[in-house]
C-alpha cells in the first residue's frame, strides 16, 4: 500500500518537474532568440519575407571569449562576466533536467550530444532568422553549462540514494528559487531589452549632469573620435572592436584620445546623445548623405563612429554615427 502511494507521489512530482522543464525551455528560447524582438514580430516577418534584423557569425573558437576577457580587464567586469558566465549557467538546468527526466541521457556523452543539438539549433536560428550572433564560443560555454548540470544531478542522485521523490522535491524547490533569482536578474540586467524597465533611467540623467557640470574641465585632449564594429550593447553603453581614430582632412588614422588600448572600447551612452545613420563620404571626404537615427538603430556588427568626451577614465558618447562608411 505504501509503495502504491509512493509511486503515485513520484508520478505527480515527476509531472511537475516536466512542467518546470517546459517552462525553462520557454524562458531559454526567449533569452536566446527573442531578446531583441518578440516571437510574434519574428513570425510575421518570416511570412512577409522581411528578415531584416541583424546577425553575425563567429566560427573561431575562443575568439569571443577572449574579447569579453579584454572587456573585464578594462574594468567593465559586469558586462564581460555576464556574457561568459551567463552562457554557461543558462544551460546548467538543461543538463540537469535531461539527466533526471530521460533515461537515454543518464550517461554524460548523451547529455553532451543532446545539449549540443539544442545549442546548435538556437545558434543556427539566431543566424538564419537575423536574431543575433551565432557564435562557436556560445556553443562551447553552453556545453560546459550542461556538463555542470549533469554533474550536479549525479551528486544529488548519490546523496538521495536514488529516492526519486526526494530528487523531485529538491528539483521543484531549487527551480522555484532559481526562477525567482533569474527573474530578478533578468529585470535588473535585461529589463530594458525585454521591455520591463523604463529606458529613461536615472543612470543617463546622472551621467549627463556630471558631464554638463564638468564642461569647464573638458579640453581637446579629453575628446575622442573613434570608429569600429559593434560587438555588444545595452541601454547604457556600447562596446566596439577594431577601433581606429580618424582624421578626414588628411585621410589618415591618428591617435587623438588619451586612451591607450585601441583594440576594444566600451563607451557610455548619454541620454542627450545625437544619433545619425548612413553617414556616407565620397573619395574626397565629402559627406553625401545623413539621416537622423536613434538608439534603436544600434545593431551588433554595425559600423559605427562615436564622438564624445573622456571623464574620469571613462568614455561618454554625445554623437553616434551608425553604419558609417568612409571611402578613402
């Protein structure tokens, strides 16, 4: 009789774990595929044949990871840390649930195989549907996360001595805690991206006040004019690589800033910054087209020209020219 009750309890708890797993997959899909656009908008664009978002691809292992390590070394710890660690921990639950709920993934090689398939599908969809960056490093970090999830479950399995109902109880409790923490972090860090926070935040207002009150201290040496390709951005800042300082009059690249590292730069966006797009120059350096733009025009891998001021070793943009092509 007790065994029947235990079996019934395990069946109910396992069903709850399946539901949690499905909710996790929905959240994972939102985070990876629809962080910039809603699923409805993407589906509509597919039927209209208007896949005009942004996409990029990196097939060089460790290339992106090294870039984010550079960002961390520059003092922008949160941005670099979240991109590296985020890609790991977002797949930890996948490795855990696959191992717990499906018999075929009880061995590590099968967990890795199915996690690899999931990651490849997500990365491919990002590229083919113009939803972001398809990156081999994301796959590497995702697989590392799945392995951590596998090991975590095996530890739980060992200490519960294969009592499934205890494993299910533990999973439900940990999942609830995880959803609460993840929800808080999502609103705090990705809230603007998901439409959960007001873009007119105090951050830009405070920085604008600091810069406005410091104009008397800003000299020519504190100004910068750099361009490169966007590798990441959020509501507060944009990071570009391959940065070069330009002098249109002499058609040469020169250093006119007081910064030393000309490989990777993170620039903070002022709320008062002016945005223009398609700032095209002819071979003589004459400007042939300008269109007004906005922060919404920032896209990964876009060419960009940023002008602004350096204050307390940080760069603040007051003019952003997007899709900037210069023909020398």
